[in-house]
C-alpha cells in the first residue's frame, strides 16, 4: 500500500510539472522508430526519428499543445498586480477606567519565608 501511495504521488508530481508531454513524446519516438525501421535500416530510422525533419502527427500535436500551454502561462504573467494601500480606519474605543497595577505588583514580589522542610506528604489513610 505504501509503495502504491509513493507511485501515485510521484505520478502527480510528474504530471504537475508537465511530464505528460515527455511521456507522449517518448511514445511518439518509439512509434516513429518502429515505423521508419520497417522502411529503412535501423541506423537511418534513428537519424530520421531524431532529426526533426520527419515529424509524425503525434509530434506535431504535442508541439502545438506545449506551445498553447506556454502562451497561457505567458498571458497570465502579463496581468498587472495591483496592491491597494491600507485604509486608515479610526476605531472608536470606549473610555476605559485606568488600570491600577499596584495590587498586581505586590503579589509578584518574591516570597520571604523558606519552603517547609521536609516537604508535606499526602495523607493516604
């Protein structure tokens, strides 16, 4: 179960970064190698596949989709970010009685008596 979770997370990460285009491109290259090797020797088929002069319909569709994705990203970046200055708001607070801290300060003083020796025990009986 843990391995399946890791695989799902990895797949989600790859697809969120545009990895689907690389997977589809790999599939297109394999298909092109297969098709071209039926007509010419394998070394020439490899050259034809990766030269870019003989793109297959899958390669053309991938290039078109990647270009449209890039245009969407660029068009999103063109919008101006507008930040509005904060608005000064005067809050009407009720008149509060002044706080007197003298009573609190006396309770925060250090204790003068030493702790009891021995410490008190709980009565269990």
